[in-house]
C-alpha cells in the first residue's frame, strides 16, 4: 500500500502544474520520497517536477507506448517512493481521439485515484454539477476528492464546500487566488523570465498547499495497493542489449534538454553514454552515435554560433559518416544558419543546406508518426521555429488521426533530423540507421 494519485482537471489552464509542483515540494519538505509522473508527451513539465520533487519525472503516454510499457514504467520508477504523483494533461477526458490518450485513460490503466482540481474563479455553487458529472460519467474512474484553485475568500470556499457535499465528493482543500502564482509562458520554459525564480515560486506554492489543503487526508484517501511488475530487460523494452565499447554522445546543457527519461535509459543499456555541451565544449566526444535533443537553442544563438570548433567538429563527424539523430532544436543546430528573434543570422553546423528562423513565430504541435526502415516510429512535435529552404523528406509523417502533416524527416549520409521528438522506449533507436 502507498499513496498514489493522478491530478486531473476539467480543462487546461486550471492550474494542474502549479498545484502539482506545490504538492511535490510539500511532500518533499515532509521528508517523503515522492516519484512524479506526467501524462502525455510534455518534456517541460517533467523538468519542473524533477526540480520540485528531487526525483526525475517520467512520461506516461498511451499514444507513444503500449499499455504494458506504461504499467512497467510506473511499477519500476514508483517502487522506491512513498508517494506517487501523476500530473494529468489538458482536461481529464481530453485525448488525441476523444478519451483515447487522456489522463482518464492512464488513471484507468493504472487504477489510480483521481484528485480533481477545479478552477473556482468566477464561480461558486455551480461547480456542483461539474463535480457530479466527473464522478458519474466514467464508472471506472475513482474521484478520491476535489481541490479548488483560485478561491477568493473563506466565504467563497464555504459555498464550494457545500457544492462538494451535494455532489457526493469530498473536498480536500483549496489554493487561494494569488497574482504571483502564474508560471511563465511555455516558450520561456526553464530559461525563466526576469524576476521569476523557480525555487522561491515552488516554496510559496508548497506553503499554500500545507496551509489550505489537508495533505494527511489526501494521502489517506489515495492509498491503494501498488503494482508489482517484473522489470523489463533492455532487450525486451527497446535497445537490443549492451554492445561492448559502443560509445554514445548526448548533447545536454541549457540549450538542449528536451528529453524523455526512458530514451536515455535505453541508450545507457545499449552502450557507454557521455554527455557534452555544444555551448561550452570545444569538440564532440568520441562516439559511434550522437543524439541532439530539442531545447532552447534560440536563446543561446550567439554562444552556439561563436563556438566554431564544436560546429566544425560536428560537421566533420557528419561528413565522415557518423550516425546522428537530431530533433527540433537539434535540427536547427545542424542547419546552415538560424535567424534569431532579434532578426540576426547566426551560422551553425551546416550539415543540411537549410536555414531555420524564429521570425514570424507560430506554435506547431501535436503527435506525429512515420514509417521508416520497415518500422513505425511515434513522437511529438512542439516548436515555434520553421525551416527555410528546400530539401527532400525521407518519410511521410501523419498525426494521431493518420492525417498527413507537412513535418519533414531529413537525411544526409548517416544523419537523420526532424522536428519530431521520437520516443524509443519500446524501439531500438539504432534501427533508424
């Protein structure tokens, strides 16, 4: 038995991430080992979770991976924790196709009790039918309790408390409305805008959670038997066993840090992984395979461009037939140049005869899949940049509904690059080559 819960909401923008961070930090402050998880493909929230909880967060995504893989991940990473906290995505029932891919699907798959976060701004007793609806619409969904967000006053909460009683669901507390409880824009992400400090922010939320939420009762009503699942070997789960002397290099610094934890684990099961920084290191480490994940290269263009020895090292490696997988920000780094938000043009590695630009920024996001080398690969796209120039794509990509999208997958020699953040927890990434 251990406390385990999924934090869901009626819609996006309800404050799931804010409440999750405050609860993670409050539990950590109590000396409890807490394992965070994140429904869906988000690689920004997982970094927030990791900093708040002190344990690395793990993605649980039913589009990117099978039900068996999700169960195995949850059992493996949660085994050593006292509390497991899973943050949902969007509204509780919102998935890529109706409820498919939703937080509710993950809750059902793992038999997790749900703590429903309700945004109480500009409403009061009218939340009763909303709570009642979530309790009864899905018979297999266990709503363990409700936490209200953006509560204006104790009198406001009294009305919300009555709504809970009449809907037949227990209230576990609330978060009062505070203007300083907003997380910066997703595009700012972990670069953190001026004046925003993550630790101080999380400490404030944790204090509010301790004051206004009955954490002891929350832990009590969400206690349930924890699954015991035999660990899946690296061979069964993805990369086909460890290769002697295989050297793998992964870009990892402030500019490149959008990674799925299990992707790195699979690489570590396959060979010796070394991390390097395109910002500060002068050359690539010796490697048989190089991984450039996404991140925030647009915020570090002058430094990346001025590190000419690293750029030349990457170019030489590619020309010599070295294997590279690059995604999103990694693709931008391999272009001839990147035009920044300042309108300036910054030379890059020049592996592809293309440019990337941050001008006329427009968000493009969604699940992606493609067939390549007799295998289906799935991932997620999230970016504001765009590619300028013409170069053939080696695969046709589609979205979760199998509708064609114009997202490319480029290849030059043994270099593959695209905007899709591919998840290979159940695949062997080296099959791409």
